[in-house]
C-alpha cells in the first residue's frame, strides 16, 4: 500500500467546514483512497473512499486531485462529535488484507 | 442494526491464564480480522480470515490463536498471556471477498486487555 502523509493536528470551529489534507504521491493506478476516523479509543469508523472521481456521502466529501497524488476530506459542517483522529489510507481495492493506519490527523472541533 | 460485537470490553488477567475474546458480526461478512492498537504503533493486524476455516497470520501473530468455525464468529485466543499483550484489541469485518464487495471494514468497540 502507498504511504500517506497527513498533518498531525488541526483545529476547526464548530459549524464550519473541516478540510483534512492527505498526500499520497506514490499511489498506483489500482489503489483507492480510504478515510476512517477514530473517536477516542472507540473502534475506527469508515467514512468514505474513492478512486479518482470526487465522492460524497452523508458524512463527508472526498476530493481527489487529477494526478491522484493528494486528496482532501471535507466535513461540511463540523460538530463537536467530529473531534477524532482521521486516517487517510491508500490501498488496493478488495485486497482482503489489513488496513495500515498511519499517524492520522487529530481534528479538534472547538465551540 | 449492522454491527460487530466484542466481549468482554475490559479484562484484567494474570500472566499465563488462558483467555478468549469473542467477536461476532451480523452482516454475513466473509472477511474478519483482529487488530491490536498500542500508543505510537497504530493498528497492527494479528490474524485475519477470508472465510470459514480459512485463517492467516497478520503482522503480529505470535502469542495468539484464532478459529473460524462459523461465518459470524472469530474468537481470539491467548493461550498463555504475557504483559506485552496488554493492549486495546479490535475485531473487524468487511464484505471483501474473491467475488467483490466494497472492502469497507466495520470495527467492533474494542477490548481493553491488561495482563499483570
């Protein structure tokens, strides 16, 4: 799986959009970008994934650059409950193997 | 409600006393996995299973056993626990299979194990 780089921490005001960047410059053509988050020692939670097109679901939007070397997870209206560590993972789809979680970004949503 | 359950959620035990952590999923997933999470080391895979009676080692299998006799259950067994197995354990399942699927992993709530 390709290596990812994320900022260690970010702050966001409640109600504002949270934009979490991820660099994955060594991504290969068959690798997807996945985002998970972990709220204080709870089980990691899947958020969204994509290959090259932008994706949106009820939780977030995923914007992938045209060269696929970076992406941004957008939480459109962050709430205090969105405070968590967010992990960007690049992996081959349906590999049936483990997830490799890097350091992630600790997002603090403040009132 | 689709979920992965683990029991117990918290366990304190002593060195050498065999224990089992249960994991069950109600999503009919073929793929299940166990991870441990330690400060500064992230999530590391212990064992995984692609289907009933099919298991394989992950990154850190030493000191652990698993079995997959039914699709819904994937227990983690520590035959002789040691203090270095004190950790936070997560079970996960996904619909990944050789036939396709979304490959989205669903995690249980975690089991915090302390071995004295």
